[in-house]
C-alpha cells in the first residue's frame, strides 16, 4: 500500500470518517475552479489543510481520462515529437490545428487551474491554517514549486502568458501576457523560495509518509531545466550538482525494472505522478499503450517511431545500420521492405496476396525470414527491448484458459489462440512498433486496464544527468559532460563514449548530437521528448522531415505529417480565452 498524498487507504479513511468528501471533492479533484465556499473553509483545520494541498497536487492529474486518450497526458504528448506516434495522426502533425482546437484550450484551462489552486493555498495557508508553523512553511514551499511547474508547462508551449500570483475570481483574470523571459523569472522566484525554505527536505526515502511531495531536489532539478531554456549553462550545471548532493542516484537494478511498481520509489525518482489502482487515481498507460493481447484488451493509441528504434546503438556503441543486416535495405522503397518482416512458412494463399501487393517474394526466406529480421534487434542497447516490443519479440500478456500467455509479434498476425499465440494489436491490419515500457505484463500487475498502480516519472535522475551533460558541454567541459553520459550508458550495458573508435567523440558539436540522442532513447514515452525538440529547435528536422509521418516498422507512412511553418512550434493562445479576455494577444502565425 502506497504511503503518499494519494494513498488509497487515506482516501477510504476520509470516506469512512465522513469528512464531507462529497462537498470538497469538487474543489480537490474536478477541473472546475475552487468555489468561494471551499476557499473560505478549506484551510481552517489541520486536516482540511492537508486536503487542500492534496487538491493542488491533484491538478497534476487533470487531462487524464479513460474514455479515450486526451493527448494531454505527458507520455501522450511525446506523440507530437520524435519518439512516439499518435495512431491516426493528430491535428498539430497533420496541419489542421486552429486556435479553437480543444488541445490548446484544455491545456490552458488545466494548467491555470493548477495555478489558481496553488495561489489559493499559498495565500490561505498563511492566513487561515491552524497547522504548525513548520508544516505551513513546508506546504507553502511545495505549492510554490507546483505553481512554478504549472507556469513552466505554460511557458514551454505558449511562450509568454498572463501571470497571477494571487487567487482571483475568474471574472478578474484579465491580465495581458507577460514576455517569455518574464515568466521564466516568475518561475525562478518561486523555485528560489522553495529551495530557501528550511522546512522543505532535500528528498524523501522510499516508504516515507510524505513521499510524492515536492522536495528541494525536485526544485533544484526544475530550476536547472529553466536555466537550460535561458541558456544559463553554469547556473544549470550548479543546480544539477545540487540534485546529486540531495542523494539522488541512478537505479542499478536494470532499466526495465526501474518502471515496475517495486522500484517506483527508488532514489532515481525525483518527482513522479503518484498512481494507485483505483479509478480516477491510476495510470492509463495500459489502456493507450497496451495491445489486444494485454490484460483488458487495450487500444495501442500510441506507437513507437521507427526512427527511435533505429537510434538504439549496437552494444559495442557503433551506430545501427539496416544495411548491415539486409544489404540494400536503406535504398529500397519503404513499402517494398515489408517482405523482410513476414513470418516463416507462409501459406500459398498468403504468398499470392503479398505478391499481388507488389512485394518481391524472391527475397522471402520461407524457413529463415524470422531469424534474419530478429538479428536486427539482437546485440543492441538493452533499452531497446525494454522499451519496445519488436517483430518476433515476445510479451507476457493476458490470460487464456486459466493462465497468462506469452505472445509473439508476428506478421501477419493470424491466430491469438494457443498454441500459436500471435500478438494482436488494435491496428492488426498494419504492423507498428508497440511500447513495452509502461505496459503491464500478465494478469498480476494490474486489475483494470483503465487504472494502473505504477507511478509515472516527471523528473528522474537520468534526465538530470543528461541535462547536466548538456550544460557542461555548452560550457566546453567536454570531458565532464562525457562522464555524465557514460553513467547513463553504463546501466544500459552499451559501450562508453570514447571507449573505441565507434564511440569516439569528435568535439562539442558531435557530443551535443550524442547527448540529444541519448535523451531520446533513455526518456522515451516519459513526456520529455516533444519539449526537448521544441527547446532545441529540431522539431521540423527530426519529426516532420526525418520521421515524416506515422510509420509502420519498415517505414511505410500511413498518415503523412504536414509542416505548416515555424509558427507551429509555439502554441496559439486559445481562441476562447481571447474572446473572454481582450487583453490577450495571439501568437504570430495563428491569427
């Protein structure tokens, strides 16, 4: 049983104790703003103060829904970047987004809900709460961290937004936009206050009653990331060193194991979205990343980009090259490569079908096709097969006939029943790379596809190490930067940089690209990549040009991406907000 702010036991105790959860649930859990009544009463007892702060944290969950992917959860937002693909595409990638699109208005509304709740807490804990001075000071610091986080997300996307530092009725929220630079300053000020608060701990250890709350370590990590946006490399590096001093380290039990429930409170996790297996409080990754062969028969709404799969290096640190596996593969038209992914022992009817499809079946090996393609995924960076279910890889999935079954991703997928046990996806007429990371295995890791118990990292130490390496490299401290990258690579079992000819770093420019690629493979599906591509200015090159669309495993595009112009790297101010607040000015290109 988790001991944190969303502890299921605590929720049940609140219900049993009759603390009028029905009256405060709206202000704590729903997307509607605090009512004047809840604001007046929420902070007047110690227990209500706890509930009020829980309500601020709960805004991290806004946008989570299990009736269909909202596309606003962090891991889902990678579908706008290089590492993931949204099934069927999405409006930003296909060039159909407008300022009236729900993605923009809902994101704005949810993040400002977080700001409003944080403002309410910061002001009223000090004025009304009877809690001890130490507890009040810690809670205020936590809420300043959360307010900084919400403004951080807003500034990443909209690049200059209205700033409110006091709770206001919605009718009075009519400020104009501050500059992007000014918003970074507001964020830094809040994080400074959190860091300087003596009652805010450096970190919490596994099982601590307050685990899941913000810490100085989280504040240093977030402030360091803000400094990266400002290109203040020395300040960023100094903050990341403070994260290490706080006691955070890489988990050494294996990359795949890091994302299991037993290790969700390891010393690598700096700040996480807390989940429990209760509807409304759990993770949705099974629902939207899992396959039909997963427990609950899931939807696989997000795929892994083949461009990401090809980025995972060989174990010796050399670049993966398809031509090393299948000579001539790279220059072959993408739709002709499908022949190499076909299963062994196709029937005559299937051979005729694929011949009529235009494949050169003289390249097909009836009894060796699977083995040839499997070689492409062997002896690679261990993070590949921990993150991705690759063709002819296996997956422990849903039970049949009273036992969990091991399914194999074959093409075409013909029979999910024993003893064949082909892995079935929800897009079975096409073959995509599917996520293994954050997808629950068997029938013992979760009870319902709509809410899993495993926490999702928002900031973890590997992320910090690679940001630290980025800052050091920009400071021309190449050797130290390489050391940070090698810490991450060592856990993955891939050769260290500068350990061979293949891994030799040519200089700061080369290392910059290597660090970016390391972040792409290490942090896949964690809601980091899209924001990285925006920050680096690489979205057009890496996503719209290199990836080009929603790709099957061999590169065949099913939904093309459409680049409408550089303006799409800044989100529009939602049209509904402009109509309510005439002081808001639209971003260029979106008028």
